[in-house]
C-alpha cells in the first residue's frame, strides 16, 4: 500500500487501545467526585473529531456534553464551565496554541482538564491536569473517545454493552489494516480520476458529519489547496444543492447510524444532477470481529482509514505533499 507503514500503524493503534485502564480510571474518578458536565474542546480537525461524541451523548444521555472551538471558548466563555466540568482536549502534536490557551482558561474556571496526545513532554501534556499518552502521531482520537464515553455512559446506565465494545476494540489493528488494504484500489482509482479536479462537494451526516467537515477543511483545503463545499446531509436541501452541476465532483460519506436515510436522500438527488458522484460507505467493509450493533460507532474510524488511502494517492497524482503549507504554522497570525 502506498506510504502505509503497517508496523507503525499497528503500534499506534495498539497504544490507543492500551489506554483503556487509564481512561476507565479517570472516568470513574470524575463520576465519583461529582463532575456533572463534559466540554469537548478542539481546533480544526480536533474540534471536528469531537462532534461524533457530542452527537452520541445527545442521543443517549441526560449528561450535558458539548463541543467547543478552543479560540472561541476563550473569548466567549461557557456558562456551565466550572468546578464540575471535565474539559477534554486532543492534540496530535501537543502544541496547538489555541488549545493551550483554552486549557489555561478552563483551569482558571476550575474545570478538570484531560489531554490526549502522543508526546508526554509537550505543552498540552504538561499543562492539563490529566495527560493520557499514546504513541507519537497516533491519529485519529476515536478509540480514546469511544472508551471515554463508553465507560462514562455505561457507569450512568445509559450505554449497554460497553465491556463488549471495549473488548472488541482489541481487534482494531487487524481490522483497520484490512480496511486500508480493501480501500487501496478504490483510493487509487479516485485519485487518478480526480487529479485535475479543483473543486469537490462533500456530503455527510450523523457521526460522520465531523469527518466530512474535517476532510473538507483539513485535508482537501489545507493539505491539497483544493476548493470545497461541505454540507450536512440533513441540510443539503436548504441551499448548497444549488451549487451542483452536471460535472460537479460530489463525495458522499455514508455511515451506519440512524441518519443513514438522510444521506441516502442527498445522494439520490446528487446523482440526478451530477454524473460525478463518489460514495464511500463504511458498510462495504467487513470489520471481522466487530458486532453489528457497534459498527455504527466505528464509522468515523473506518472512514478515516479509507480516506487516508485517498489522501496518499491524491498526494501522488497531484505531486502535492500533504505536509506542504503556505500559511499554517509558517506565518504569524
């Protein structure tokens, strides 16, 4: 597989799964000490990665859980933020300036801050109250968030089967390598077909809306300098559909939660207008060892693995490094 280091990938994924005892201990302590709301704080991709878990909590729990943009949180505040707040942060590098300022802000309001990163000596790890460290560069953070929220909701009596889910995550390294391998020819074909495409229209919903936003902004725009439109499948018919033309590249991210019919509806309409619709559907991947009832929860993780293959092939056919930036962390702002 193109630019896929299987040994490193497996080690990184195993390091995330190995955090289970630490995560459960943290969750148990928070609940025992009376924390009664959770704030999920991020910037860019790490903000978008919080949305599936805000979505999960909103559907299944009475516990107040909300996602916040780090920079906006610092200037606008949050009325519930206080001594009974658990504020969760994620950072691959452990050095995101907006998140660091938000950590200090949350701590100043009395919240208990929790940070997931791969670097124990990074500013994020040093500044949060509780740091949970994986292998360096491990991404995405869905395993940690599934364990955190699975344990949290289970302890509250709002999620049955957490222990089975957590046990099944042990198979993820093999499962996701299989996903990557299956996605490889699809990714190569998409990249070849779109090496000269300079605009993509992305659709997703439910717990894949965060990934849709992330892939649009953080990959295609930031890493490939391509123009995009991103729209939630439930909002597709309220404006953005007017941008579709016969040759518009439409990319649909389809998952396996209860919002699937909304994405089906958007896909069906898009295909009536455009002759250039590509659907990436997590249901197409076997996920051997994962129970049917948990597949929907893993959709963001599966889609990230699939689209990482697409990203690597776009990098190749467009001769545009995924590490190249003009402004981000290059210029002061």
